[in-house]
C-alpha cells in the first residue's frame, strides 16, 4: 500500500495532486505520525514530477500542519498527524463524496474482496488459515485488525494482480470503514464476520466465504451512507436551520 502513495502521477504532475496523494496516505494510515517522507528529490522522482512541484506540495502540507521539516543530521520532513487528525481527514473526505461515488467504490471493493475470498477458499491450507485468524488477535478497536485481515485474505488469493488491486482499493475504502469501528457494536459485528470468513475458508467453502465478505461490505456501505447523511446535515444553529423571517 505504501507503494501506491508514491506511485507516478502521470502527465498531470501538479503540486495539488502530490499534496492530495500524501493526504490520502495519511488518511489511510499508510503514513502515520512521525513517519519520515522521502526527500524532495526522491519524492519528485517517485511521482514523476519536477522537484519544484514536490517542494510546493510540501509547503502546502506544512501550512496545513500535516508535515514538519527539521534540519540537521537527523532532519527531514515528517508526518505530524495524530490519530484524531487522521479521523478528521477521513470524515472530510467522506463528506465531499457523493453517494453515487461512495456506492461505486464499495461495489468495486466488494467484487475484488469476494473474488479473493473464493480463491483463498480453493487454495488456502491450515497454516494459511491460522495466519488469517491471527490477524484478528489484538487490542483496541478492530478497524485495523479487520483491515489487516482483508489484506491477508487478498494475499491468500495467490494472485499478485488481484492483491495489488485490492491494496489500492483498500487505501481508498478502508479508512472510510475505519470510522465506523468507533461504534463498538459495529466493530464486534465486523470481527465476527471475519471469523465467519475464516471458518468458510478453513472448510474450503468458496460460496460461504464469498457470501460472508459480501455481507460484511454491504453492512459497511449501509452504515457509511448513514454517516454520510449525518455529516451532510448543517450544524445546529446554522443559517440553513434557522427559519426565515416573514416580511410584509
């Protein structure tokens, strides 16, 4: 997933695109607080842009408080985005998305994940299933654990192309799902669905594995649409909520 953050931008190598790509990496949890970014020259080379363009993007990120630059032997440009700031970035992204865009992303994500589950059920052995189950062992909210589970599931498909595509999609969709894991009931339900997927793969039941993945992402999409609607509502006391005074 880290490689997708610094992948070449193509012909449109504008500073805004570089800035957006790094912000996406922070929102996805690929770049975390304290991580050191590549140098300006390395960043420009990786993304296929001019050094001045990379420099401009870093200036914009510094102005937003998302990176800080330190001088000296141990210096460089570092991510400055604690967990709370990351959640804010993800919520802002969800707020800007349309429902059509959100649904389309979820459908693509579901199709790749469901196919990976089928392939894993056909080929995974007991050791693979044990690795899959171990990803669900940990403390704190389960959002990161579920994300790691699904990434491991994609790897078990034994398709490098499918795994790369899922990693790219997870960078976009995973952070949105992570917002929902703040609800303990949702978190518990998602972990249980992961356990159901693992059971189906252990039983070599491709249809059951696929259905459990579809159920998981469908549940997430419904919850994300509700969250999207909530974020779109004007804050209490805003101008939009105040009744207009009648004149005349």
